C-alpha cells in the first residue's frame, strides 16, 4: 500500500493519504474541466460543420442563427479550456522541463491563440471569403492544439 513500510528497514514516514487524495481529486477535476472545455470547443465546431449544408438548405439566415446559438456554448468552453490550461501550467515547474517539452508547449499555446483569434474574426466579419478562411483556421488550429497537447501528457 502507498506510504506504508513493508519491512522493518523502511524509515520513510507514511504518506498523508488525505492530502494525496485531495490533490488527486483536485487534479482530476481540473483535467476533467479542461477536457470538457476542449470537447465543447472542438466538438461544437465539428457539429456546426456537419449541420452547415442542411442549415444553408433551410434558409440563408439559418447558418447565422445557428452560429449565434453555438457561440453561447462555444466561447465559454474555450474560456474554460484556457483557464484550466493556465491552472495546469501553474501546477508545473516550467524551469525544470526539458527544451522539447517547452517547445511543444509553445506550439500548443500558439495554436490555441490562433484558434481563438481566428474564431473572433470569423464571428465578426461580413466577408464570406474571410468567414470561410477563418472558420477553417479556427478548426484546424484547435485540432492541432489538441494533437500537440496530447503529446504533453504523461
């Protein structure tokens, strides 16, 4: 068992399982909330991509109406993912991380920034071409951040 001495030679003090359990629970909640935010941000974009042809078929206003409803969920999901990501970074001593980890983290942060920035442009432009380009950038950057971020785990 964790923190218990199995032999008489062991002089390690027992681990305070209450503190350990609390820390594990808090870490689990933080990671759950982070993944929930990421799932809402990326999953919502996948859903919107799937619905877009049908929405266009319904009316010329249907995509805009659906996008405004999507934004009510998507932006808080991105905010949740970013805030829990910052919380997670606060739990890591970056000065002890290898250069490869730091480079990967930088790429992930740039992709998250690109996704959020292009989404903001996407939701505020009147240009159909710019809306199409920024929609693609938003989605691909988010997928890239998810892929790169998954290599940071472990």
